[in-house]
C-alpha cells in the first residue's frame, strides 16, 4: 500500500468500535429529536456523517448495505416514509465508497469540502422524494443541515480515528 | 501530526463480494419499492412495526436522560409558580364544576326528551389517557408520538383531544407507542360545524414554515362566516364524536378572482408542546352494522316516512 511520507501507521480498526459508533450516532440523532430540537429542519444528521466516514475509511466493512439498514432505522424512528433515508444513505454510501481512494490523500479540511456535495445530495434526495409524495416544505433552514454536517467532519475524523492512533506498544509512560 | 488515515489491514484481492455499483442498484430498487409499498399499497405496516419494536430499547435508553432532566427541571420550578399553577387549576375546576352540574341536568333532560321522541341513545366512547413523548423528527409532516400503543388498546383512527380541543388522530399504532397526526398536518382533514350558523364544512391542515393553522376550503364567497366563529366537530364522519371544539376562524379573505373565500383558522388544541392527551375510541366502531337491504323491506313499508327505518332502533 502506498503511503504518504510523514503519515502515522494506524492500528487496525476495531469492529465493535465501528458498530458501536454507528449506534451511538443514531442515538445522538434520536436524543436531539426527543430532547432538544423536536422537528426542526436544520438539525444535522450525525449518522450520515458517521456512515460516510466509515465508508471512506473502512469500505470493506461498512458499505452500501449497512447504510441502507441504518436508513431504514432512521425512517422508522422519524415516522417518515419508509425508504426515504434508506435511498439517500444508499446513494451517499455508494459515492463515498467510490471516492474513498482519492479522498484519503487530502488533508482533513479539504476532505470536508469534498464530502459536502455528498451530504447535500442526500438531503436533496430526501427533499425531492418527500415533496413529490405530497409533503410540507420544511423551510429554507433545511439547507443549513449539510453545512453543519460538513463542519462536523474534522471533529468526527479526530474522534473516530482516536482508537487507531494509540501506541502499538503501550507501557508505563504511554498507557494509551 | 497530520491526521493519517491509512490502515494496516491488507485488502483481500479476490474476495470482495458484489461491487458497490450492483449493491447501489439493488438497494435503491428496494428503497423505491418500499416507498411505493408504504405510500400507495399500504403493505409495510408489519415491517415498520417489527423495526420499531427492535428500535424501542434504543429509544427508551435515549429517553431516560431526557425525562430525568425534565424531572430535575420540574423539581426546581419555583414554589411561586407551582402555587400559581395550582390556583389556576382550582379556578378552572370551579368553572368546570358549574358547567358539569349544568351538563348533568341537561344530559338527563336530553335523555328524557330522546326517550319521548324514541330516538337512539347518544354514543359515548371510552377514552384512554396518554402522554406525548416527543415530536417526530420528520420536518415534512406534523406528528407526535404518545406513550400508549397496541398493548394498551389503542386503535388506529382514534381521535385524540387535549384539554381545549381536538388535537388529531392516531395514524400508526406500534406495540408500545403510537403516532398521532396533528390537525395541522397537510394530509389531515376534519369535518366541522360552525356553531354560530350551523353550516357544515371540512377543515384541512395547512402547515407552513412560519405558522401552522387550518383552512376551510371551498367556502363560497356568499357564505355566512366571520372572524371569531367557533368550529366544532360535526360528528357525521363516524370518527370524531360531535361537539368537540376544533378551531376558531382568524381570517376571512375575499378573493376577487374566485368564487371561494380563503378562510384561515387557528386550532384550539395546543399543537405545540401539549403534554397530556386523551385518546377516544372511534365512534364508528360502536355503530351497529347496517342491516341487509333484502331483510327489511316489510319494516321499510311499515314506516310512514320511509328512509329512516333502515337503522334499527336500539334495545331499551
């Protein structure tokens, strides 16, 4: 595998950590809905960001099928039309997997800029599907969500890669 | 340190499963099928119910800190406010006690009059108290989730009221929770009666980003309707019991280019942030089944006025 000079060699990703991070993202989405923001349209979808992240970093483990499944869970939780998030996440995951080799050569802020069209496309797909099936237009703040999600990308990158950055040989001075 | 992203795992060269493109095609097709099945065919209720049940532990776990925070917030509400709320509640109780006494008397009077006229008894429906858990996250619709479901005897289609009026209708029932579509949802409509004039019409939900309300469509520009008119349920739909307050007319707009008025109303129930609701049984379920038309020709002939004899009289 070709590596850029100066890059740290990462530990292998833990399967349990990947899955639990996805479930936690889903739970945070639910928490925002249940406790904080209700049905506000601008609320960022953390699950979408996490899915794109793992599709880019671990495309052999998290791919289109997982995105579809989590989309269905999201649909049922929101009480929305069954399949709208599933479709949006499927398309998003496909493009994330398609661009994963290219994206990782860039620095994280540049990655965020390149991920933005993906997230926007997912939101647009949901909007088009719902407007076509007779939904209410949720207001222009709906388009704020992909911007917030893009801003979350560096944060998600740091948090989700932290376990892989631990020292390979922990000792007294480096417990982590 | 740059945020490195390469992994040490060697990729399997040959065992990579189906390509991402084929997965995209398959899963997109499944999603589209699900949407059509959900929207047009109505086939997805079991699947949705199964996923909702699987998702319930996560929802429950998420709701615990929220409810704990609300509990703590409620605990620290100042004594003054608690006293004020109690005084308010007592005052309302006193007002209602007055009306309640009148109501008992009028009910008795009504029953006697109905017996005199040999009319059917009014239907009273059983009710279940429930608590609103949260607004659904879907910004394209207006729904809330309540904490009573199939196991508590909730039926899809039941009307839901709060302390000041009709709130909406149960549209989806899960084993432990159910979804209530509010009156202001775009796909929701309710038959109403103008209490001042006695004119019946249908109010449609009219949500928008800046303010949700109801609209009385197809009101002729010659119709007698004024701002401030109270609309109640008319009871001819077999779902909502008659006489429940629904909305108040807020704006009547005469339009020159059309023969219809634009009538906007404000729902009386608190569609934002109501906590305790009452789920009524749908009225239609308690009606007797319509008798077969062949079975009762003799009775129809015996009736002086015709028509009304189709509905059998209730047993005394």
